[in-house]
C-alpha cells in the first residue's frame, strides 16, 4: 500500500498538468483562429479585388479568344484543303464545263464540310464568275448549285476586292435571311495571288459562337464583343449591338488605346478601367485574335465583379465560430478520455515505424524484381530488332528513331533479306510498355513464318496472312472473351533494288524526291482487330526507285505528341513540312533535326506514346 500512494499522487498531478496544458492550448488556438480568420478575410478581400480587376476578365477573354481562334484555324485549314485539291483546281481551270467532275467536286467538298459541321461552303471560278454553293439546311437542298457573281451587286463586291487585294486568304461576314444566321466566311485563293483561278471557302455560324458568349459572360451588365478591323461589332450576345460601331458605347480614350495598341499574340491581353457617366468604375480587357485582325473586347462593372465580398465576410464569421466550437468539443473529449498519452503515443509510433520498415523493405525487393524483369524484357525486345550492321548492309543510307514511352514498347521495325528481295516492316502494336512488347514478339514470329513459308515478295499477301494468323494466335475467332488487340503496319518488298512495293495498314509512306514529298495512303485501318475485315482487293503501291529517293514512315506516336505554345498534337501537316524542308544529303543530320524538332516541340511535356521513325535510301 505504501508504494501505491506515490503512483496515485503522480497520476493526479499528471492529470492536472494535462488539463492545464489543454486549457492553455485551447486559449492559444482560439486566439490563433480568430486572428487567422480576421487576416484571411482582409487578405482575401484585397486579393478578390485584384483578381476581379485582371485575372477573371483576362481568363474570359483568353478562353473565348482561344475557342474562336481554334474554330477559325480549323476553317482556314479546311478552306486551304479545298483550294489545293487537284480535282477542284482542274475543274475550275476547265471553267466548270465537266458536270460529272463538278458533281464529284461539290459532293466531296460537301462531305468534308459536313464532317466538320460547317453550315456553308462555296467554290467560285474567276473566268466564269460562277459561285457554287450548298447550304446545309433542308430548305436549300433543291436550289440551283450556282449563281453568277455580278460586278454591279454590292453583295458580290467581296469577290473582286479579294482578287484585287492579292491576299491568299481573307474573311467576310454575311447575314443569311433564309437561315436567320450570320456567317463568318473564310475565303482562300485557288492558284496564285498573281494569277488566281478561283476562290473557295467555308462559312462559320456566328449563332453558335453567340451561345458561347452567353456562357462565358459574368454579370448582367457586362459586354462581350468581337470587333472587326473597322471598329464594327460583328458578334455579341445582344443582337441589337451587332453592326454598330463600338464608338457608340465606349469613351474616346478607351477607343484610342485599342486602336493604337499593337498586339500580335493571343497571350497579349490588355487590361484597364474607365468611369462611365454615372461615375461607376468599369473594368475591361481586350486582345487581338491570332487568326485574324479582329479584336475580342470584354467589360464588366466592378460592383458586379466583387459582389462576393459581403458573402465572404459572413462566411468567415461563421467559419471562425464553427472552428472554435469544434476545438472546444475536441479538447473536452481529449481531457475526459486520454490516459498516459505520451507513453501510448510512443508505443503506437514504435509499432507503426516497425510496420513501415517491413513494408518498405518488401516494396523495395518487389520493385527490384519488377525492374529486373523489365530490363530483361528490354534486352529481349532489342534482340529481335535489326542491328545497325544489317541496316547499313541492306540500305544505302538510313536512320531510325525508336523511342518507347516506357522501358519497352509496342513499336518495332523488322527486316529480312531473302535472295534478291528485301522485306521491311514498321509496326505499332496495341498498347505500350510490357503488353505492347509482348505483341511485338508475337508479330515478329508470325512475320518470320509468313516470309519463310508463305510469301516473301507480295505485301498484300503478307498483310492478309498476318491479319489471319494474328487473329488465330489471339484466339479471336473462337473466344468472345479474348482481347481485341492488333497493330498498324507498313510493309515493303524491294525487288532487285530497282522497284519498291508498299502496302500500309493505318501507316502512311512519305516519298521525298528532291523538294517534292508524296504521301502514299494506307488501305486498311489496322491488322488483327476483330472488327476489321480486310478487303480482297488490296493492291500494292509500286514505286520506281530513282537516285536520291528517300522513304520515310512514322508511327502515330510522333504526330500525336502534344506540345508547343498551345499544347496541341504535333500533327501530320507539321511532319509533312518538316520532311519537305529538311536537307537530304546527310542522314545523321536529318535524324538530329527530327529529334531536336521533337524535343523543342515537347517543351518538357511527357511522352504520350511509343515513337518510331524509319527513313532509308535504297542502294
């Protein structure tokens, strides 16, 4: 009994000290919560005012400008395709006399316009002044396909003005009463600006953009306008404002700033403020569209942009009260329930630390095994790829860019030389990483079997056999639960090094001859997939090899890699231009140029997919 008294006294003293510490801590935390709430309210109030002055309206202007620019850029690219299409050019050069070709041209343009959901498109000849069009509405499908543009009709003046201005591309806005809609027409010269043969283009519905204007606007008294280079409001969510000059709404000093400020990029958004006739402060921002000389303008009264301050004050007071109440309840529970907290915390901490150490060691060992397995898989995959000596022996010049997204991947290139025939394949299997690598091993074995036992000099037979054997290997014909994997592939057979046979499944072949680049299109969307039924009429593309010809094939990982200023995919057009502009003398320099261009474009973005580019010259 004598030994228990000190322990009991110690426990009572310890509990009193715990209560004293908890009480002091409660006071300190309560004061900290109150002070934090007060400072937080003042800082948030200031930040909200600053944010309302610049960030919010800048975001609205940038976002809306980006949407409009993306639509116009896509329309510009479509209009450019119409103007450079050989079938369209030949028909216009022949003064539209061939009706059968005319139907093909209009149907083809209509199909492209429909796929991009353009409401209007047209093509017009300079010599005949025939304006061919088809509006995508039920009431206009039975109309004549063309009208004759008149030099005396003001509505047709755009045609002669564009030819006279010698501009390759221009914009104009027209209102269509039949469709009750205004259209922004993107017009492109066919031929050269000095010797034009026609004009073609597409029309964007401005009603659709107006709906987005309403979604982006904040506040009942705010205004969001698209203004052309003459100061006319071409687009607004308020119909009555369209067609008016912005001078009717804005002070002269604001107009002077907009007119005198030179902006070349979407990121260059100007923000400022002015006071209206009632003395109310109006914040505004504007920027030039990168796709045209038009200006996007947005303004909002400051009283609307900072209306959240009163709500913020009320919410801050409520939050402080709730936090204080929570801490009071929490400390009450702690003071009633806790016993010997320090010792208990030490024991729990030691137990948790032991479990963490064990688990960390297990994860480390497991991770090492996985890494070892993947490294071994990498060596296996690299062993099936042709060596540099093999490529140098077969081709006059070549370079390969093979970059799996992970340690291993689904891209591969394959080479066999049998008698006087060279068989080359470049493929992109489903997936990446270890699953993609397994697919490349399977395809490699099947290709070896086909060229050895079935056929070595006909890409169409090789492709069909690969499709059939891959489906059998993956058990797609008998098992509905099997995976639906396949690949994109380009197959080449080079006979006596004088002619090249090519057949592609979702992979294009670029043939560079001097400064000219031709693209040979694939005939199938893929190989091995259960949903693909290969046509019996597959035919090989035959290319007569001339001195200096360069053949380039790329998997989709290159063109789909995102980057650049707007984080867009690299794209086929940029790849085409790069192939056309690159010098073909030194293949090492070409490879370096391709790799450097890709790295600069990625701009620290992660690689999205496996990347393979194979380029070669035949001896």
